[in-house]
């Protein structure tokens, strides 16, 4: 049996049944080549567990949010990008079982494969132990993401608002340019420069280029139109 001690240390959970963890990390390409079961069913179960855990956490800790806002937060948290970040954080790519074709095509770096493996590991923890253990893993990795998302839920689309306000006076050229990136792959910080007709009017930072652009637009609105959220 493969030594999974490192990945268990990374995720903070030691499996009683190591075969569950191996299955969770077994992609369909490897399963097909070796005639064993893949992580697809575990992924299906993990997806459901993830939704209920995040939903329950939002319901208990964010009573001020409406049902619609909770739905938006959950959708932004339970997504491929969030799960991909978790997989990167715990170096799942080092432990995946992939078929030859996926190895050749750099499957270990594919966000979809890594995100799916996280859902499968969630299910494996649940089956090996209980819901509490699965929830502990989920929330230890997503609590901060949930917090950030709740702060931005319902946030105005500042880019659209800025464009509408500026173009009242005719055609205006608005450009967003990423001028700096810092931090490791799993915790990037982007800085964006916003130009209006070639003139720099503001800067914005964020964990994604989109959020950095939104913050740059927000700064421009506050400077030029004294608009607050």
C-alpha cells in the first residue's frame, strides 16, 4: 500500500482505511488502465457533503444574510477555483493516481481534476469517520473564503457603474492592466491599474484579477463621483 502519511499530515486527518484515501485520489484515467474503481462516486458524495456543511455554517453564523445572499455566497465558495486552491495548498498533485495520457497532458496541474479530488477526499473522510470530521476539514480550509465572500455579497458591479457614469459624456476608453503579481500560486495578490483615456486614475488589489479590477473601479468611483457602497 502507498505511504499516505504526508498527505494525511497535510490535510490533518489520519485514515483508518487507507484504501478510501487511495480511491479518492484515483482519477478515471488511472482506474480505466488498471481496472479499478475511480474517485467519481466519492466526488458525487463529497459535493453533496460540501454543500450541506457550507449551507449549515452560513445558516448558523450569518443570520444577517438573506436566503438569496446565502445562495450567492455558497456558490462562490463551493466552486472549482476554491477547491483547486485547497488541492494546491495540500499538494494533492503529488499524490494523484493518473493514467498515462493525463500524465503526458500535465493532468496533475488541471484545476478540474484537482478540485474533483478535494470533493472525493471529503467523502472519503466522511465514510472513514463521520460528518463532523468531514466538516472540520471543509471549514478549516474554507472558513476564510466564506468570510471574504460574505463581505462582498451584493457588492455592486463597480466596473459597470463606472462605465455607465463615464460614458454619459460620450465615448470613453477604459483600460484595466495588471501591473504586479505577488505571493505563492495558492495565495496570489494582483495589482491592477485603471486608465481612463490613457490617464491613470486609480489602482486596485485583490486575490484575483477580477476582484482587483473591481476594487480599482470602486476607487475611481469614490474619487471622481464620491460614490460609496
